[in-house]
C-alpha cells in the first residue's frame, strides 16, 4: 500500500483486529516479496540508552565508565544537556543526542532557529567523529494529545539536517524514534501484516520515509519483545521472546504471507516494521533499534519481569546482533541498536517495570553481567537467580496506600491530592468512603486512600492500562484489605 494510496477497507479491517493470533491471521490478504534488500552500507553497534530520571544516579563520568564496562559502543541521551554531552564526547564512546519533543514545532517553523540550535548545541563537537546520529523527538507519533507536532516532525528534521550541513556536520544522520504503536493495532502476527496507522501515514510517516531514503539514514524503532510476549503469553513461548537458541521444542513461527519462518520474536517484530515500510513503498529504508530490553523487576501483576529473563534477553540480543544474521526478511542486515537502559530510574512514573530496566543499580553495582559486544559466550557468566514470576499471579491483587511499619503515611498532603485526582476521574468512584458510605470508617486518610486506590485501579487497569502507582504513594498487596461490609475492589492479573 503506497503512501497516499492506502485502501480504506484494509486499514479499517486491521483496526478492528483482535489481539488473538488466530483472528490476526485471518486479516492477511496479500503476499509480498519474502526477502527485501536494504540500501546503503549499514553500521553495527550495540549501545545503551542513558536515561536520567533518578534522584540517586552517579555523575556522568562514572556512568559512562559503567557503560563502557558493559561493552557498550555508544550512549543515547534523551536531551542535549551540555555537561553530559561533553562527558560523552571525551569518553571514547559514541554518543547520540536528542531534540526534546517540545522543540519540534519551533524548529520546524524556522531555519534560523534550527541553525541557532545546532550552533549552540552540537557545533562544539564538530571534530568529534563519534557523533554520528541525532534523534529529533522520542516516540512523537505515539502521543495523540500532541497531534500538532506530527506534521511538523519532518520539517524540523529537514531544517536540522540543513543546519548540520551548514556547520560541517553532514556526517550526522538525522532521524526520529517510533514505537510499535505506529503499526495498526501494534499488529505483528504475522509479520507480513504490518502496516502503519492511517492517522500518521500521510501526515508524518511517508514524508519521514522519503527523507530517510533520500539521506540514507535509518528508521529507528523501539521494539520490546517483553510487551508483545506478555500480551500473548498463552500462545507465544517465553523462550521465543527471550531469543533463546532453542525455543520451545520444535517451535517456529511460520508466516503464511511470505513463507518465512521465525525462531525469535525480535526478528518477527522487526520484519513487521519492514512489511509496513514496503506497503508504504519504501522497502529500501534501513532499520535500526532505538530501544530494546527486558525489565529486571516489576509489580506483582507484571509477570516475567525478573533478573534472569532480563539478563538472558540482553545477552542473547547482543550475540544475535553481533552475528550479522539479520532477520528472515532482511538476511545479513546489520544495524545500530541501543539497549534500554543503563540504570534503574526511581523517579519514573507508571508501573513497576518502568523503574527497572537498568543494567546497573544507581550505586554502580551490576544488576547482572552482560557483554554488549556480543562476543562472550554463555558459559563464563555467573549463575542467575531463578525466575519466580514467569506466569501471571494466580490470585487477586489490591492497591493500597504506602505506609511505614507504624501505619503512617510518608506525605499525607500528597496522598490527599492523589485521592482527589482519582475521585475526579469517575463520578461515584469515591462514594463508599464519603460520610454514610460503607467504607467511610475508619475515617482516616490512609484507609480512604487505600479504598480509592484499589477502586481506581480496578476500574481503569484493564480498559486504560492503569497501574497501582499514584505518584509512588501506593503499593500492590496480595492481602485483602476488606473489612466488615467494606469490600475493596481487586484486580486479577493475566
């Protein structure tokens, strides 16, 4: 399906597709070429994403040395903080800065603004050959609340490339990062069914692919097998998601649209992106990984998030990418790739996994050993702790206010604010804790907050992907906090 010529029947059908593998397979209707070449001479390196959403992280020179000790060839930042860029520039590592999403509109509107940004931010590193990529925004097309940026993304990229050339930095490849939600329904079953969302294809994706083809740059994607596996764990083996050399006995995923077989979920997901590019008429654009990884811990309902699986995945990814095997659709494809993330970051919001992707703890100790060069075989690694949560938690879970061992709240004012916000999300949600309600007593902030947090989580977890966090003031529990006639709503994982 070429850009500007996407059949409406196909996109509407795909939009209604179920996440069930059987239903997804029924939407396949067009066999496209099984093996697609990629243009240009690809660079391979495996680096690490250096996020800084933590209040206990080490200074940059220590962080960069830790990245080097793990075999990282480069570090990617989510901004252009001068202190961190300067530290990276003198570290011997490659470094990838990023334009924050909020600057996209202004940089798209003015070549002068783009020139000034490059002059002030990147010109100091003009002679540093390890500056090879610039990301403009991060998953811009994933946020429907900022649609005004979508049409401005490629103009901003174009202006920045002109500015880079003007200042003698033409070697720097300019791109952006997309999430798997750029595909209709995040559909990767089968890989050949991959297609870009109709709301972004003309306004952003087609202009982006045209730019990348013209400049011989890469389309950088975030591909997390953890999320695809956990959403389909009843039919997709964990070993397939972990890139284990021998997945479940005899398991291979056969794509009926191309006749290709897959032995791991990462190749499977990448080829779904290739299929989407081909449908848009840009089979030759090179593909790269902006983020991939596996969480080393998470909430009770986030099964499979543990140290053993995280170490296994990242070690296997390093070896797989270093081998140059490519994917079934692009054999021999080599690409830049970045593991997420360097550290566990304790200030990030959302579910527990959000704070547990790191190769290192903030104190500098390794969560597990990994060689990102991909040269180290499995045998020399020390034993890993057993995985104890590879299956969904079998019982009910509740979300209660976080208290100390004496039952005291850390910040009562903040808890009250979170309760007020939760109550405003749905009429009647908090009626049981109001005077006369069945859960009004005991009349304490902690007791009321625990009921409201559980009720809110129960109401929104399935439909909207809500989680038990509430600015870090809540915690999951397996102990039913119900009392007397006051029954707390619960969540059942899986």
